[in-house]
C-alpha cells in the first residue's frame, strides 16, 4: 500500500531526486518495474526522446495507490526511520514519479495481479502529482507508464542535452548494467517504433554477457557464485562473478569493470581495484579486462541514503569484501573440474556407456573412469605426446588441449618468483662493464648487491637464485638492468629461465609441467598476456566429424 511518509522520515532522506535527462526517467521507471516483480520490461522511446513509455508485467497498482503514487514522498517501500537501515528495494524515497511530473506529463495504466476485477485504471497527473483524470481501462495485469513532453516547458534544459545518439548510449548502458543484476528478466527497447536492443533472460548473468558483447560467446566467460559469511551477522552473503577468460575475452578500453550491490549497479572503487590489479597483468599490453562483480549482503551493512542517484554508497567491512572478491576471482581463473562445464555432461555420457559395456557394445577408457582429485579439485590432465618439440598434447575428460610448453613453464616460474623472490651470493662476483647510471640504479632497486670494481666496471655479488646456474647468467643480468618494476624483472627472469621451444621432453617431464601449470593462480595466459593453451573439446570434435549416438539414423534406417 502506497502512503505518505511522515515528516520524521522525510527529514532523514538525502537531497531530492533530480530528473536531468531521459536516461534518468528510464532508470527510475525500470527500477519501479523491477521492484514490482516484473520479469518482462518493454521500453519505447520516440525519435527525439521526448516521450518515454515503460511497460511491465509486475504486480500492478490498485486505484487508491494510483491516486497517491505521484504525490511527494509517497511510497510503499519504507514506513519508518529504521527502515532506512534495511532497504531491500531499488527505490525507497517516493520522489521519482513526483519529480517527473515537474518536467513532463505523466500518465499511468495499471491493473493489479491480485485484483478480483478484470479491469485496470488509467490516471493522468498534473504538475505536482495530483490526479487530473481517471477512468477504467481494460489492460493486462501490470503497469504502463508514459512520460510525454519531457522538458518541453524547460527549453533551456532540453537544449543543454547531448545529441540523441549520445543519450541513447547512456540509456543502453543503464539498461545493460541493471540487466546483469536481473538476469532472468527479458528486456525490449524500441526507438522510433523499431526494435533497438533486446536482452533475453537467462539462468545466470553469464548467459547475458554474449548478448551485450556480441563479439564473445558464453564459453569465453567464467561464472562463479559463492556463499560467504557476513561479518557480525548470522545471515550469509553471496558473491556473484562473471569474468572474461584472459585468453579469450578482453577489451581495448577499460569500460567493462562493473560492480553491483544488492541488485543495484554502483561504483565500488575499492572492489574494482582488486579486479583490475588481478586481471590486468594476465592480459596483453593495451588490453583491459571484462569483469562483473555482484555482492548480495545484509542491507544493514549498506547506507543507500548518501546521494540522490544512489550510485554512491557506504559499505561496511570493505577490507573483508576485498579479500573475498580476490578469493572468488582466483577460483574463477583456476583450472579445475568445477570450471569445466562439459565435464558433467561427459561424466553422464560415460555412465551411459558403462551401462552398455556389459553387452559389449562400447568400451570406456579406464583413464576417465576416475573421479577428479577431491583434495584440490583438479581434473585429469594427461600428457600423451609432444608436437614439434613445442606443444604438449594433453588429454582430459572433456577433450584435448595443445599447451605451449615455453609459456606454460614461464607462468609456473613467474608465480614461483612472485612467491619466493630470492637473491643469493654469487662467488666469484659477476663482472659487468659499461653499465649506465640507469642500469646501476635498476639493479640496486631489484636488491642486487652491486659495487664499483674499477674504471667502468662493476661487481655483482648477488643474483636471483633461479638464474645462478645458467650459462648465460651475464646476459640475464643485463636484461634485468634495462629498467622496469620488480614485476617486470620477474617476468623477464621467468622468460629467460623457462625451457625453450624446440626442447624434446619425455612424457614424465611433460606431465610435471602440466601438473605444476594447472595449479598456478592465472593459468590462462603467460605473464605477457599470451594464451597458454588451445582447447579442442570433444563436443566440437564430434560436431566436426558429424558423430552422434543415433546409430539407426546414421545408417539410413
């Protein structure tokens, strides 16, 4: 039931809503539709964006609610000051519709789902939100809101708006951001009577991403949803994550690091920084990650009442959420059975084949009859051959991978160096000539013990342990002296230390590399951002060779 808020609550609410653009109108109306439980929303925009219509199949409103909904500070979502500490809806201030009536004409059709009458009502409002016309209307359950003549009475504000094409991009972004939070909702957006965009609902946000970024497929993303403890609360929280696999999905600009909180897209710079700092080193230079993080937690930990647009909020226990975001992201990027969507399917097929083995119809390889290692969650990855002394051919329950041995080994060594950067004495000292002042400073920055040893000669008394036994140690130290951060030096060291392509390996050596690589934190790419493996999934092979289980059909029966 919609009612007017008491003065004690109104005084506690942040500054009033401001309708500054068509995108603001669209945002407020779709938030109302989602709060009403809609799973289908249609948005219609006229050519100049002066008329906006949003139709939904939500729970609708009765006549009394329709009469009050556009008055100032009227809402059904909160009642008391204490309700401001436990907001679970997108809207709560009761100002959106009233603010719209200040800058446009407002008309609403609505019919409650639970109404015993098979009719709805059409209401027109005048400036300020008071009803100027009402009548019975035969419509389906749900609500249709039409905003007309937007800013017509405020020509200065309309003239200040960007071009229609730019406004459409803002509206598109607004809808895309919220569509990820409500993945089961279907969206249709029309502009000038033509379908401009459409987003079909899916089971998870992972199925929404390829609709928003058409260059990519669902298999280019990894989805994680984990239940986590809530600080000082009995109720648990959930962290939902969709991340573009670094070897498959990235952008040329950093516009797709997104965060959301309890169903609302918001800026959470502290969590965004965790995503950026973790993912950027896994990508090639000048490429940016694609990642969406959604935290659902107890509303008492959030203060939404900070800014009229609700895009700036206070979130308690930020350090804790940063740790959890890092953990969930690392889980998403790891190679394990849970991250292979085909593994369940193949296991079921394997069970069906086993059932037929007794009749002698099929035989299932013993290699894939074992369950994944329950301790580490790793799947079976078996080295079976080496191609051109460069690629390890690895077989696993969902198909076959080609793993580039040099960059896989480079990833292994790089993470070992990150965890254990160790400098050890080198006796006798390594003598280098013609070092520039910048090279000297770089070696000192990296912690190497360097001192003058004559005219234009320097003695290096400590070196990275992993390089000490190399015959080209001097060249490696010179490479490290050429500048960069400690991480850059570790990448260079890993590259110099990794086994070279063209090196012949035994099956045992290949298996050792696969096992170590599989347990790295970021196994998809090398430290330079190059993809490490190329997957050939069994389902794709079967599709290419036109294999299927329908024996009769394949023989023309």
